[in-house]
């Protein structure tokens, strides 16, 4: 399964940044957050989460794309995470 890929679109919440990418299905969501934050120069003082807009579900960062049931053509939105306490 390590060679299986999925083609998705990554966007930021404000839609100012967008990238069509092909990623390994085994890639963890937390790695997508780290790579996107670094590449797009997003604030490192903020936590981010990924929402699959195709299913309207927040993806668990500790799981892979495969475990989160991500499919070709899905749009994954990187959005600031607000923790309420």
C-alpha cells in the first residue's frame, strides 16, 4: 500500500492559497499540516486542522489519508484551529 497515491486539492480557509497535489495514501494529516504551514509561510503561533470539504469532516491528524478515507478529487481545507476551554 505504500506506493498508492491520492490526488487532492489543498486550500487555506480564506482560499488565498491553493495547490493540486498527489500524495501517498500513507501520509499522515499532521505531515500535511506541517508541510503546508512551512511552504505557505503560515503563522507558527497557530494550530491548524484539515477539513475534507467533500465530506464536511475534520481529519484526524494522527491518522493517514487512507484511514481518513480521502479520495481522488477531494478538497482538503487547512484552517486555524480554535481550542475552547
